[in-house]
């Protein structure tokens, strides 16, 4: 396993990561904040005064309360069993000393003496009874790792496991003096601090541990979907839905990181397209299972949410973070103008069928006071009756509407065929005829690119496996979600807008913020631009095709381009806002704040949407 940050340190040193100058500059941060060095001045390594280090602090005491006491208790039980057998008496005494050390190891260290190997019976008894300690030790290691702040203690406990099983008879303990072990005694284990906030930026294979630690939720989702009993608390609708939604985050994150590594070797525009394409593919998997379960309204709202996420949330977060750091950031107006033109063209192609149908769709007049025949209505009484009970209604199933079946549906299929062609023209424009527009930002991307430990083939394999796992998670999620929607009394459209797009894309938001804070605002915004175009010109035609193949009899339970007018207005307003603001010479944090407020207002509207 290759660990990129922080650098591993010997067990007898402070477990907090100490980084060299090169590592501090090149280390990938969760939010992309790279420490700035001062030019033309010598680098002075940070000095640590060990005289100021204390062994009694809140973090150390909290670890003892959360983990240390019950792990120490299990080791005491092991020691007691060994002492009772008499054959393992000496090993039992060592276990008691080990339990005392594990309870609060800070300020002490363990070393190995020259004690001869104990009798074979005593050692055999130790290995037999050690299961009492082995399981709690693994649990303590797992819990310390999952808490992230206590990753140093997870390493400490893993080292304890290896030392205990190989040399329990040689283990001795002593107190540190002036924060140093005695001369001539090389520590086998030593720590004075339980954890560090640096580990929230810890990465393995360029993947941040804060997301990888959510992978156990994937296993938990498998369990509740295929093995848990119906009476299990995990099978409760809201709990199961929450676990399943959170389980999508590490899947999408791993796919995103591997895609980012691949795209980083392909240039700015192609890299942005690969990033957006991978996200679109993952979302298609989720939408496919949702359509199979008849959640057509959820999918339509989710597609709208994907638009808004790419048009408002991603650029909003990027501009907010960059504006706070630098006050103002200059933009390449030519690039944003080109992207804005393609976005406007994309939404026109997408929403023409919806606008067409909403204009010409069939409406029926419903009134309990009127008698109607052949479209002519007669008031029952003419004695001063002012009828206010009439209302216009549309059929619940639009497949029964002649306007949809004879005109809007063929228009939808025609538009779905043309949209990928528009996307192909945009690719040809960006990658061939007008590639020079993006050369400046491509140079910035190459300058910011960090070293990746995974090669392209390994990334592809990981992406395939992650997509399969994500498919299983989506199947479990779509089985449980309808019950949760009914229980929480939420509309399907609100669930699709928020939970289908925002929660699984948390890692994507972090990437956008990281790019912006690293000064690569062009890449950060381009990821959102390309994502919106992929959703409109590739993902939506694919969903139309999937619905046609599945052949649902009810259009409400499948995917069509017959969006509600609130969807049309929300997207058009978002594109116009984006195009007007991003044609300025520079942006600031207030611009990003405005984007996020617009999204919040739209989300509130969807919450109160009765349909």
C-alpha cells in the first residue's frame, strides 16, 4: 500500500506527521489549500520543543474513554486466564503490564528485553486464549481509523498486535524521561499524542481517507439489502435509505478520483469531458434502477437537479471559496462565452418538447354545476348563479393524450437523436478547430497536476468494479426509498432534486473547491459546464432510450422530456444567471454566494411543490 500523506514516522517518534518542504508543497489537500513558500528566502525547518509536549490532554483522555479502557480490560482477562493455568503464569504477568500500558500509553514506551522463550505449553495457551484480545484489538484499530483524528492510534494498535503475538514474553515498559527513552533501549512502541487534525487530509493512492472511511457503509448496504431480516432496525425505511445514500458517496468518489487521474493525462477539455462523462455514467446507473421501480418523477427532478448542480452549486462553491481566499479572480471571458453558448443551445434542445406539449396539451374542464356535451357547457340554473367551481385538469397519464402520442412524443425522439450530434459538434469545436482557446488553462492544469500512483489500467479496473458495486447499492436504494418518501411525506420531485444529486456528489463539490483554491478557476468552472452539457445532450437521450426499451405503459413512471414548467423556468433562469455573471472580467465571493442562494430558493420551491 502506498501512502502519499502524511509521511510515515518510526514508532518511537511523535505520531503526528512531520513533512519536508517538498512534501508540504506537493501534498494534495482535501480543500486544495497549498502552503505558500516565500521566494528567495531559505527554508527553515519547523522546530519542535519536546519540553512543551504534554502527555495529559483532552485528545488522549478521550481516546482512553472511547477505546483504551475496554481494550485494556480484555487484555486483563487474557492475563487472568493465563495466570490461572499456572503454565502461562509469567505470560499472564506480562499481559497485566501490557493492559496497564494500553490503558494510557502516552508518556510511556515499550521495548524488548532478552528474556528467553517461555515453555511451549504457556505459549500455546497464550495463542489459544488470545482470541479474547484479538477481536477487541481489531475493533479498536478499526474504530480509531474510522474516527480519522485517531489514525495514529490505529497504527499504534496495529503495531501492538504484531509485537504482542511475536514477542509478548519480551515486552517491558518504561516511562519517558525528558520525552526520551533511556539510552540503549530502542522503543518498540511509543506515542505521546493520540491524534492529529492533519489526518483529515490523509491520502492513500491519492484517495482521501475521509471518503474511503465511508466504504463500510457499502458493506452495510449489501447486508440490509440481501441478508437483514425484515424486523431489523437497518431495514427501517428512513434508516435504510440514509445508509444507502451515504454508501453512494465513496463509490462515486473512487470513480471520480480514478477518472481524474486518467483525465489529468488528457488535457483540460478532454479531461473535463472524461470527468463529466464518468459522473453521467454513474448517475445513469442510479436512474436506470429508479425507472425500473417506476420512479419517473424522481428521475426527472434528479436530472433537473444535475443541471442545477453543474450550473449553480459547483461554480457557486468554487467562486465562494476562491473569492474568500483571493477577494477577486480573473476569468477568461472567451472560454466562458463559448461554454455559455453551448449551454444555451443544449437547454433549448432539451426543453423544446416540454414547452411544445405544455402549450398544446389537452385540458378538460371539470365542474359539478355544469352539464357538458361535445365541449358545450350549460349552467344548470340561470337565477343569478355565479359559477366558480370550474377548473382545468390534465390527464394523469399523458400517453392517453392525443397531442403527446401524435406530436410531442415524435418530437421528443427527434430531439433525442439530434442532441448527441450537437454534443459531437461541440467536441470537434473544443478539441480540434478552436483548441487554442483552452491552451492557457491546459497549461495551468499541467502545472497543478500532482503525481498519481495508479497507472491508467489499474484506474480502469477500479472504475469497472466501482460501477458494479454502485449498481448493487442503487438497487437496494431504489427498493427502500419509496417507503421512506411516504413516511417522511416528501414529494418525489424534492427527493430527486436534493438526495439524488447533491448527496452523492459531495466529493465532486470538494474537487471543484480544490481546483478553485489552487488557482485553477478555469478547470473548476469547465467541469460544471461540461457536466451540464453531458446531462442535456448525452444523459437525457440515453434515459429516453432506456425508457423506450423498458416499455412502461405509464409515462409518469418512465422518463420523458415532458418536464413541468417549473423545471423549465428553473433551468433557463440558471443558465441566464450563469451567462450574465460569468461574462464579467472577474468574480468574487458574492458572485458565488448569489449562485448558491438561487439554488437554495429553487430547492425551497420544490419542497412546496404539490406535484
